[in-house]
């Protein structure tokens, strides 16, 4: 694993200097996929922020308007309780994005912690990495379902359950990068100069492992949104009263033949959002470090 | 190889403590809100939750070593028998999915690598990202809507056991198999392409070209066999996604396998069954990856154990 060996250049390039805006602009111009992906993601974020302000209450029941086909009045149709599928779908964006972002953040923080400890403090290495191997041996979705069955359903618990399943892979990536970097002359020089550990990690190690960590974080982001919908779909995720895409797909299941739109819209949005984040991840990986893309995923 | 032993021990410990570390009384949690105190006491007795933790741990370890996974709280049937009853549909589904995934991914990944940068490459890779991003149940609903509800070629749900004929069984598994295989196939196609690309730039490929071998022979005999190790590795690692996908696919298609057993057990708070299933799924995953490690010998004569 020599992934992080030559990341010094990219990390230097990423460091904030005067003219950051124009530099960001030329970076985006050079990588149109990141620009487009970023624009789509931003659109989803705007939708998530504005949906509750502009659209009718996604939980309002209207028995007269049950299972209506998409029309001008109900652009995405209505579900078996006469609730607006448009409003529920767009409000569902909030849940997916919230879970995705929180899991990515939690996984990155915990992965960095475990990975840095394992990489720098050799006695801990074996213990931490065997622990991570053990968690990785349990299929992620099954682990998350089992944890949810114990924790009880709430968005907060969904985030914790998915993060636990995702942390080991991040910790591995951090550790393998750290193992390369700790042998580099500039780290040795910093140690010889008596640099404090916190400064060593912050100034010398972290910038040099940033690229693979950022890329992995986007993959975790995408995967967390899928797992959230799966958990909700199986009835072990977001509480059924909250309009999340997984809940909508679970409820629409019996009406697949009569009202396919109750499933089509949340399903398509979920796939599009996950696709966007995955494509962004791939593009970032190619842009931040071309060496990473060779090993596939 | 010995490294699998600590993984097994960890998973067993994890499964043991999963129930015990939760806030609150596990017996009350399993019994549910409406249970009487007598019922709660029975469950506590049954699971040995009233004994000291160390006793419980030793009893659990002893049970495991004897191949005993306890009894279902819900039906009082031994967990091993419950799992045995549900094994066939899951094994068949996983098999169909793996075979389909390899049959789809290897040729397409190879095509993408040979035509790297071309139209075929772009199309295959676009589908790979799409397949990777679509949740299993979204693909499943799409397939059911198209091929079962609209065209009527396949049943919308259910499983025909092997005893009623191999073809009938396979027919009932086509849609769930495809739904499950697409994710796995996307992963495999990407690795096949990446791994082949690396090999195709090697000197011996140029030599093979120079001595006038046919492109097909070079791709298969010289390139693919040398690119096999990463591909096989991902077949093993991808099993985690596949086993997770089994749980979802079985729920969507109403297949009475281990995945359905897991979701049912979780909804009934049938904890011994949940524990047993996590152990079984993890063991399958670990053993398959061990086999993958061992199979490197077949592809790379430099590997010795």
C-alpha cells in the first residue's frame, strides 16, 4: 500500500493561498465532472432546505385524493393516504442528505482516530486492526439491522449504526497511509526537531493523507444513503412517520401495480443522488491522485 | 490462515455482548412492552441473563464449540434447525447471483479494458457506476414492474424449491438473482478493467503481440490469467455486499431464506436467532475469503502457503 506516498504535491496544491477562489475556479474548469456533480448535489441540498417551506405538509392525509395518478394538481401523484408524493419525495431528500453527511463525518473522525493510533502507536496496532477485521467480517447491512433492533428506530441511531459498520474501512485506509508517511524523511526531521505530536499530526501527517480520506468519505456518504433507505425499507431505520425514501418505498410496495409513481419518484431520486455522489467521488479520486484510480475500487 | 481464528472469536464476542451492552434490561426488550413480569422472568431464565456475566460468556462459548446456537425465543425450535430449513433458497439465490455477476462482469470488464477510452469502455463504465449506485430494491422493483407485472414472464415473488425441479427453481430466481447480481457485477467489472489495464501494459504482452499471437489468445491466456488475483479478491470482498443484499432481495421477493429469517427474527426480537444468523453470515464471509486467499496459488505460482 503505497497510496499516499506521493500525495505531498496534491496536498500542497490544496492548501489555502491567496486567490483561493480563482484557483478553485480553474480546478473546476479542468474537471467538468466535478463541476456538474457538484451542481447536482447542490441542487439536492437546496431542495432539502427549501422543501418544507414551499411544499404542503408531507404528512397531511387526504382520504378523498387516494392513489391519484400524476396530474397538474399532484405532479408526482398521491399515495394510499392521499399524501402528496412530490412533497414526500422532496422532503425525503432531507433525511438522506442528513444521514449521508453525518455518517461521512462520524466515520471520517473515528476512522482518523483509530487509523492514526494504529499507525503511530505500534502496540495498539494489532488490537485496533483485529477489532476492525472483526467488524468487517459482519455484512454491513446485517450489522446495522442488528444494532437498530437494539437501539430502537430514530435518525440518530441510524447514523450511529451505519457509522459503526463503515468505520473499519476508513481506519484501514488511514492506517495504511500513515504507515507510509511515518517513514518519510520530513516526518523524521520533524520528530528530530522536537515537534509536538499534535503539531506533527496536524501539519505533516493530516495534509498528506487527506486525498484518500476525502475520496473514501464521499463513498461512505453514498453508501450511507443506500443503507439508510434499506434500513427504513426493512422497518428498522427512520421512524415510519418521517417521510424518508426508504419508508416511501416500503409503503408503496403493495401498490406497485396500481400506483407505481409512489415508488418510482423516491426510487429515482435515491438512485440519482447516490449516483451523483459516487461520480463525484470517482472524479475527486482521479483529480486528487491519479495513482489511486489504477487500483480500481 | 490462522488470522481467521481471532476474527471468529471477535465476532462471537461481539454477538455475545451486543445484547448485554444495550441500555436497559435485555429480557424486557425481547419480551416487548406488553409482557407480564412472569414472561420476562421466563426469558431471563431461558437466556441465562440472571447469571453472572462470566458464567454466561463461558456457557455461550461452550455452546458454540458444540455447534449449538440455542433455541428461538419465539418458536422454541433450535436455531441451527431453523437455519437449516432456510438454507436452500439463500444458497441458491446467492449462487445464481454470483454466476450471473461473473458472466456479466468478466466479458464486459475485459471489453472495457481492451477498448480503453473508446465508446464501449465508456458505456460499460457508465453502467458500472449506475449499477453500483442503484439500491438493490430499486432495481428489484423496476425488474418486477417490467418483467413480472407488465410482461408477465416471471413470477412477481416467491420461491420454487429445488425438489420441484431445477428449471422451475431457477425460473423463480431469475429476477431476484439479476437484482442482486447487478451491484456485484458493477464492482467486478470495474476491477476486471482496472486489473487488466495494468497487465496489458506489461512487457510480456508486447512480446506476445510481437510473436504474432491472436488478440483473443493474448487477452485470455496472457492478460486475464495474470489479472486474476485482484479480480478473485474482489469476488471475496464483494461477498459482504452480496450477503447484505440477500437480506433485502429476499424481503422484496418474499423468498423464505436466511435473509427473511433475519428480518422476521429482528422484528420479533427473537434474539438467539439474530445472534445465530450474524454468526453464520460472518462465518460464510470469512470462510469464502479464506478460500479466495488459498486460491491465489492457482493463479500465481509465486504464492506459497
